[in-house]
C-alpha cells in the first residue's frame, strides 16, 4: 500500500472542512427530498382528492337541478311547459359530462397517489441508505481525519524540534 506524502496538516484540515460542508449539504438534501415527497403525496391524497369529492357533490347537485329544469320544461304545469326543451337537454348533458369528469378525477387522484407512494418508496431506499451511511460512516471518517491531523501535527513538531 502506498502512503500519501503529506507534510502539512492544512491539506487534511481543508478536506475536513469540505467534508463538513458535504455532510451538511447531504443532510439538507435528504431532509428536503423526504419533505417534498411527503408534501406532494399529501397534496394528491388529501387536498386534491377532497377538492374533487366536493366538486363531485356540487356537480351532482347541478345535474339534479338541470334534470328538474328539463322535467319542468317537458311535463310541467302549462305555464312552465315549453314547446322546445333543447337548451335544457344540453344543460343536462353538460352537467352529466362535468359530473363524469369529477368522478374520473377522483379515480385518477387515488390511482396516482398510490403510484406516487410506491415510486417514493422505491426512490427513498437509496436516500435512506445515504442517511444511514452518513450516520455511521461519517463519524468514523471525521475521527480518522482528526487522528491523521493530530499525527501530522505531532510529526511536524517533532521535525522542527530536532532541527
């Protein structure tokens, strides 16, 4: 095994400082990734799903009103009957389309929330492994660097003391 020819602990001290910055950046990135994944999954699973459930109820109410208007136009009292109820039929079709859209959005929110959660689990494996590695390996690396720096400091003091 070849040995490094380092005569000054300053190189190791600089490396140690960069290692601290790297650790800080990694920990921040891991936390941000976990937070972002949780936030997006929560938005899709709860906020969007709740929005579309509420929207579905509104659209079902609008469909009921449109059907009532069509029924009144067709079979209502003589004063409310119309000779043509094409507008009411169109309104019913539009209300049905809007209701169907809300139902599809609810299904899509549920489906994509499940897909997102599965993908996050797959992607978080390496992220969690990085976090574990940082918790176990970085303290060892810092300790080894400190020992190297101390050894070089002692070596440097020994050389100057002998001269």
